[in-house]
């Protein structure tokens, strides 16, 4: 009986310590990290130039863009949520007037896995998003970013129609 009581006390002290530890910010060993790499900072400028009148966001959580569909049981809901919730997309292009996401832009590098990228693109496409990929091995330039976005707009004309006016087109310079 005495052993049982001692084990309970040890467990309670350990749980109290674990619960208190995260609330002490001084105990966390963290440093600042840049939001974007130099190439990402350059690429965002190319996207903004290619799509004037839009707002471009960097490093957006897929959890901000996707949610499991309604009606799933608890297990399916969390299984679906866990597939994307902690992932990010490089850039989203948003219609300033409506907040509608027009494009997802991914800046691929040599570490990207084509199969995993295709699965992500399929998942975002199921939610109605179009992804433009800037491939590894082809350093982004104003011209090739503009060309890839123009191709996406031609392939998906519904993207370029801004909902507010119905007939306005997003310009590509």
C-alpha cells in the first residue's frame, strides 16, 4: 500500500511539472527564423508583379485553406485533418476585394518529391484550388513566373474572373 501511494505521489509531481513546464517561456530554447528564404522573397515580388491588384501571402498553413468535409465521423475527421494541418504552401494569391484564393504557388527545389507534390496538388484541387508549380532546376525569373501564371489563367479561366465585377480580368503584364 505504501509503494502504491509513493508511486501516485511521484506520478502527480511529474504531471504537475510537465504541465507547468510549457508555461515558462524562459525554459523554451528557441531562436528567430526568417519567414522566407532570399529566393522566396524574390519570387513573391515576381508574383505580385505578374498579378497586380492581388494580395500575395507567404508560408500559409494548409489548415487555413482546407478543412475536413462535414459529416465525417470523429476518426475520419481527424485522419483527414492530420493529412494537411501541419503543412504549408509557399504562396497564395488572393483577390483583394473578395478574399477569394485565386492561386496557390509552390516554389519547388531539389528536395521536393514529385509524388508527394502531386498528392498535395490533388488534395488542394479537390477543395477547388489551382496550384502553379515553379520547378526545381529553373531559377524563378520575372518572365518564367509570369508565363506559368499566365498558363494557369488560360487553363483555368474561372481564376482570372474577379467575382466582384464578373467581367473584369486579372491582368498579366
